[in-house]
């Protein structure tokens, strides 16, 4: 079968926005450094497959993430296709913001951590110091009329600290949203969350005034829970889901992190449930097969394997 039988599921939104992170979260963790022209083509193919929002790259020091050191070059190749509110880039600090501004981006994402250990490992800062680092970035982005997203990592568990109290996640989320961000993305960086945990966190955020209309979910699939967790979030009113074409992804500063929820797995589930995404699954699978050739390894996505093989 090339597509699932459509049978409407109850309790899901009519339409879901897929926030594609493959070019950034996917490629930041690959051993192979993909040339800028291939990255740009990847983004163009994703757009042609119907993905509206695509996170294109990161403006971090090349010493931290060498895989994305060509951020400006990728955006230069893309021209207007790499600009606008639907092409966000990761920016940790003012130096990164200056570079993003020079490249003409229209949307940025800051990325905080719910835990102190990961804040140190990923940002070389405490949680409080990293909020201070992000503050002028968000202010300047707002002054430029950019769209701003805030990620919080390690929302469902941390490889060094273990369980992460829900209130601790909510505290950090609130501090980041109070800077003036438009959207909050809840990161399960190491893919350990389960459905009840998702529900409790969304309820706790709602109780603090951060409703699902401003929330996106970002599940890595290490323990095979990403799709179940996503469906749970959708049933609670979330309508923006982060996913990575082909299931690429991970975080170089959290070794236990594997790929994100594969966009193809998500689209198969939503197509079957009668939820609109605007994405054409066949074209997406072709893109993953092409990207797997560039990377020299097969896609970990089950749907890609099933459709590409059959
Ligand atoms: P630091 O080393 O403390 O930085 O890193 P610094 O401010 O001391 O600067 C050191 C040098 O880097 C200086 O150069 C700066 O100018 C330069 P020097 O004077 O030595 O020649 N520099 C820069 N160059 C280019 N672009 C910049 C920049 N900033 C400084 N933006 C820093 C602190 C925050 C910069 C660093 O820790 C960092 O960038 N970390 C990001 C690591 C990263 O990208 N991780 C992966 C993304 S997060 C993720 O994947 C999780 C997520 O997917 C959600 C989830 O799954 O949970 C989003
Ligand atoms: Mg991630």
C-alpha cells in the first residue's frame, strides 16, 4: 500500500502544521558533512513536498557544530526561498543574531534547557545565564519584526540528572516565553517521554498561562515513543509538530539522543486519521531516499523503509 486507508480519528485537530527540522536537527548530528549546495537542495525538495515551515540551519560557532558552519552559504544559495517567517534558524546569542540578520532571515529560535547539566554542556552557561544570553536576541528579533520560537530541551528526562520535575520545566518555559517569544517547543531531547508525562506537562503549562495554541512538540524517537507522544499532544490541543524527514537527527551534546520523529511516520499517521498536513508523502519519501544516498546510510524511518522497499 502506498497510502493508509482514511478513517477519521476522534479528538484530533483538523489540520496540523509540521515544523520540519531535518536540515538543522538532522544534519547537525551527521558524521558526513553535507555540502551547502546539497543542504539547499534538501530544503528545496522539502518545500516542494509541501512542508511549509522548515528550520534551515544554525548560527552557532563552527567549533561547536562544524556540520552547520556553512549556514550563511546555504541561505545565500536559497535566496528568497530561505527567508521569511517560515524559514527559522537557531540562534544562541547576539553574535549568532548578527550573522542571521546579515543572511536576511525572518525567524529565529533560541534554545534553552530545563536542566543545569545540559545547559552547561550545550550552551556553556547555567540556565539563568543562558536566559540572560537569549534576552537581547529576542528583543532585537522583535525589533526587526521577526517570528521567535523558544525551545526547552530535556523536558522529559535528562541523561545526567535523570527525571526532571514538571515544575522545573514550566519555570524555564515561562522565563523564555516572558522574553517575548511566539512559540514554545517542548524538546524530548533523548526520547524518553511517555504519554501520561506529555499530558501532565501540557496541563501544568496551561495552568501557568502557556496554552496549547502557543506550544509545539519536539520528540526524538530513541525509545520508540515519539509518535504516540505526538498523538497524545494533538489530543490535548497542540497543532504544531516538529519532525525530521527520514528520521534524521540528534544532539551532538547529548550522546543518548537519536533521530527525531520521522516526518514520513507522522504524515502516514495523520493521513490515515484524516488530518490535513499539506504534505505529499511520496515526494517526501523520494527526498529521504535521495538524502540517504548523500549520507551513505539508510533512513531509520519505518515508513520510508516500507514505501521505498515496496
Ligand atoms: P562559548 O564557547 O561559551 O562562546 O559558547 P563564547 O561567547 O565564549 O565565544 C567563543 C568564540 O566563538 C568567540 O570567538 C566568539 O566570537 C565565537 P573567538 O573570540 O574565540 O575567536 N562565537 C560565535 N561564532 C559564530 N557564531 C556564533 C558565535 N558565538 C560565539 N553564534 C555558545 C557559547 C552558546 C555560543 C555555544 O555553547 C553554542 O553555540 N552552543 C550551541 C550548541 C548547539 O548548537 N547544540 C545543538 C542545538 S540544540 C538541540 O539540538 C536541541 C533541540 O533540537 C531541542 C531538543 O531536541 O531538545 C533544539
Ligand atoms: Mg532536537
